[in-house]
């Protein structure tokens, strides 16, 4: 959700903080702010509602704020409307302490009432201000910031990543973490904190990941770590191998378009190194042939687009492995008393590896005895660290809020995992195994072919961008793919959009079809193409305007019924969604562009959901 960055060193802090916040703005953009301690020992806070650029313009790109230590924040609002007062950093009543926070303090009302009874006044509606004032309360007792922070952490409940500064201790700031991401970056004569490595990759690739309950004291030449028992600890260093340019637009108008175009190469990185001599190889996977034979059921747990990957995965894994697969929304899983035991494989999917609901579901499944295998993009993320096994997608940083290449790399990796296990189980014939491997290797080239010829998609976007309601229909894998196509359209264009299994049309949904309603009919799943066509005829009979998507081999047949048709190359049926989703991503992109929407930062959304 919110993005945090902190810096201490020999350079001016404000420009570095602003640059880091710009790279974190996908985590929230309701407001932005920085706090800096100047050389003469004054604490200055600058914050405002709106995008980071508003703040940057106010402080002239940081030039008007002097000081070599500071913390910054870009907000996705939870408690309190997006305004100047509720923006972070929050300042204590005595003006000594500044705090930035990502997360939710669940018992803030109780703590707020207590502090009011002690004479403390509040300006904002946020839960974070309670943390600030509570630190000030304990700091007034001890005069020691670290001691005050530990006392506060014992009283607050909920999730937090915190950056804390005190004007009386201008040589360092304090960081703390529980159920919200926070890392330490090590530079030359400087050190950092950040919610995400993208904020600091320009300055360092040397990082440590904070664990739940840990506290760090960061100065220019040293970082001290403590566990929840207040004992000093040492932390392992990790090297980030992401290219700085991967977190920049590279000449594209939007990160989303850039990331769509990066999908062929992302799939190569994800898949090709794991195929040797036409066999799938997962060298670091502890869960192998013998273990999968003992599995009685499989859960796939995820949120948002990753959940849609799981819906595709359910069809494909059950088809390949002949074992029951249940795909679950992470936000519902732990409240459902799930039937997980030591014979359960739990596949957890998350781009960031920090999604709070997914993390909570992982912990619930692990507590019940399930083996946790995660598919994540961010190396060293919380979900990766708490899993029994982890497969990285290696997609590189994804900046646009609407995921594209993360979805595609998760999907191909899940398909490969299913094929790998099916081979171990003996539930896939070797000829089909070889055919799927061959098509995986061909997939990036076919995707590049599509991306070189997108004029039709632009045309259809220009024809349909004024529609206010859109329905995606399809069967089997087409239905699963339609869920993602619909989500892409609604989240960046703000058009009401829903996906339905075509066979369910007659069970209520068809009542919503009227003259001019746009229906995007998906017919890429060859075994059910004829049935898909019958559903197209049904909606046309009720006046729907149909835009169809099918494979190149079915275009002629599709055009006998539908005038406007998009097509994708043929591939093996389980891989067809990997190609089919691309024109749906592009259609959503160009519709949003024509509607004048903020494509990379759609309203009310954030990239990584780290609050419940």
C-alpha cells in the first residue's frame, strides 16, 4: 500500500527521498510528504495531498529543504480521507518526532483515547498519528528514542512498517516492521530504508530484509538490528540483480505498455533456464516426485490477477496431474476452516511476495501442516522467506499498478510446475509432454509476432472505448482468461466489466444484454469452440455488439458470425491463455488511453496490498 523511504548520509536528503518516492508511487498516490532534520537541528515536515509532483513542485525538487537525514512517504489512504492533514509524515505535538507508516494499527482508537486522557491532542484522522504521539509519550519519560519505540511496539496491534526520526537524535532514524515490507539498503557513506528495492536500486544493490518484530537504528556509517526481545542481532546481506533501467519507462508512454511489450523476454527468463534437454528442471525444489505422489489435494491461494492465474491453473493442473485442485481467494481462505493437512500441497502466488492476505493464508495453511510452494517475483520477499519451497518468476520490476508481465510469468511457471509433477506421477504421455515443452519454447516468438501487429486492437479500442458496460464470456480456459481481461479493463479504464462462464448466461446474466451492449466473446479453447459460437449467437439475438477473440485457425469460422475479430497464434491448448491474454491487455490499455485515464496509477488502487 503506502511507500516508505529513508536516507542518511553526506548528500542532501530531500532530492534522494523524492526520487525514491517517485519509484514507489505505484504503492499509493493519495498524498506525499517528507521530514528532514537540517544541519542546525530543526525538523522540517513538508507534505500535501495529491501526487508526488505536487510536493516536488512545492519544495523545488527538494532544493528548498536542507538536511542530510530524512524519511518520506507516499500514501494510499485507509484511515482518514486523502488531505494535507492526514498525509504523512506525522509530527508529534512537541514537534520533536516524525513518523511514516505503512499498515494498519488495529487498536488505535483505544490508544487514542488513552493519550487524550493524558492531555495529548490530535490533528488528523489517521491511525498513524497515534503511533507518533505514543512515541512522544514514552520518549518524554526516557529521552531515548529506541527505548520509546520498543515500548510502543509492545502496545500497538496490527501491521506496520515504520520510519521514525527524533530531532534530539539527528544522526540516525529508527525502523520497525511487522506484516508489512521494509528493507535496509547499504550505500557508501550512507544507508537507506525502503518499502521496495525499486526506491533505492539507483544507489545500492546491497540490502537486508527486516523480519517481523525487528527494529533497526540506521546512521550514515552503521546499521544496528534488534529482535523483538530487544537483543542485538546480525542480518544477512543480499545482492539485488535487477537492472536500474528495468524500473524506468525506456521511451514508452506508460510503464504498462512497456511491461506488456516485455512479456516475451520475461517468459524466456522464467521458462528457458528451467528446460534442459527438453525436460523441465527445478533444481532448488525440495518437493519432488515422491512427495507429490503422497499429495491428496492441492490448494492454489492468491489475490487479484494472481488468483486468475490460479483459475487457469486449476483447469490445467487437474487435467495434467489428475489430482483435485481448489483455487482460493487468499482473503477468504483462512476464514473458511480449510481442509489442509500434511498431505496437502499449497501453491501460493504473489507478484510482490508481500500481500498481507496472501501471507496470512500461507501461515494458516502452514500451521495446519500443508507444504507451502510459492511463486513470487521479488527475491527475498516475506512470502518467499516463509515458504517451504519458492519458484521465482524473474520478471524484473513491475511498476504499473495493473499487472501484465507478472501475470504471464506466473502463468507459464504454474503450467510448467503442473507438467513437471504430471511427469513424476506418470499422468501425462511422453509425446504430449514433448509437445508442450516445444510450444513453451515457441511461446515468446509467437507473442512477439502478435505484438508487432496490434493495429486491429487499436482500431477496436477506438470503436468501443465509450461503452459503459462490458461483458466477457467464454468456456473453460477462455472463462478463466476472461476474468483477467475483464479485470484489466475495469481497473484502468473504470468501465464496468464482468466475466461470465458462457453456459451461465441463461441463468440470469443474459437479462443484462440489450441493444448495443458490448460482449467480448472468447473462443480460443478449441475443444469448446462450437459451444462458444452458440453463446455468441444467443447474445447477438438480444442486440449485443460482439467483439470476438479466437485463434488464427478459427478466424474464418468465427467471421461467419462475428464481424469484429481479434486473433492469436495457435499453441497447445493448456498454453493458449498465455497468448490470449495479450490482446486483452492491449485492448484495456488503448481503451484507457482514449478515455484519458491515468493508466499506470488508476484511482483508488495500489500495487501491493499490505493491509487487510
